[in-house]
C-alpha cells in the first residue's frame, strides 16, 4: 500500500495529484480552499470600497453573488446529483457550498416546507466586528437576505427567506444570525 502524504515537505513530485494526499490532509486543504474563496470576496469588496465607495461595493457584492450562486449551484448539483425543487434540495446545495464550509451552522428541517438556519460562528462577521465600522449591519441585513434568496431561488423561486436574528449583536460569543426558509405547500 502506498503511503499518502500528510504534508508536502519533501522533494517536489513531478506528477502530483490531490489523490496523493491523505484523507485528513485533503479535508484540511478543502477547508483552506473554502477560506480562500471567502477571502477573495472580502478583498475585491474592500478594493471597490476603497477605489469608489461602500455603496458601489455593496451593489457589486450583490450582483457578483447572484451570478456566483447560480454558477456554483449548477456545478455542485450536477456533480453530486442533487435533484429537486424542495427545501431538502436547497439545504443540500447550501451545505456543500464552499462559503458555507467556513461558517459554523446548523440547519433544522421541521418539515419539507420549513427550515431554520442558525449560524453560530461567521468569519466574515468576526472580521467586520473587529474592523469596527458597523458594516456588519449592511452586509448581514442588506446583502445576505438577497444572497440567501438567490441561492433558494435556484431550487425554487417560491422559497421565502426571513431573517429571525441578525447583527449587530451584543454578545460576540453568541448567535451570529438565524434565518427561516419556507415553501408554501404544493409549490
């Protein structure tokens, strides 16, 4: 049996493949790639904010996530054979999204028409709170509802999105945000 790499500290491998790494290393690499995805979002947002203004950065952020969400979900659903237009398909698509892998969260599916998403750790919110400019209110209350609606609409445009709790938050160790997703029966 061939020993899988736990790191890449040795000599370069001319025909290196991801399959040369151990399962645990691949998981860590996947998490790191997901963090890169979110970091890129932050870097381009801040670049537009600095060069133009925050309003334009917000508008661009929404537009980019509309396009990226559809692109991302079309690839994910095809690769993993996620089918359907119900709440279960939406949840599965969200759970596999690269940006979703960087947060700590839990979906509760009360029935196939209602789900609650509770986010308990969000690196983006943590960074915005550390920045101290109050932008978390804009990102979490303007951008996120539109992003969630866009992701939900990929599966079914009748899925409704409602924010149950969002920043600013008083307790930095508590809940980041909470969302409710509903689909009227028969839709």
